[in-house]
C-alpha cells in the first residue's frame, strides 16, 4: 500500500512525534507507516484522515499487488 503520510504531515508542519501524540501511537509507528513497512488498522487510518481533514484515499492508495 502506497501512502502520502509524510507529505500531509509536512503540509501541517508536524513532526512524527507530534503526529504520534495526536493519534496516540508511538513515533516509531508513524515512521514505519511512512516507510511503507506497516499498514495501519482501519481505526488508525481514520484517525490520520481526521487529523489532516482529508479522505483516507488521499493518504493511502492501493497498488496493483495489494
């Protein structure tokens, strides 16, 4: 799964730690999502979309192999 989390975080001028605190996860979780090594749960994806006030599809996109 491809994601634009880093881009949205930069637009809001948030560090990984600040974003992690907002959605109550560790900074490492944000890092692994951004690196594409971890696919978040539906609940976590919804929390991220809420923080950035965008549809989930603007942050996460399915790829052919998904």
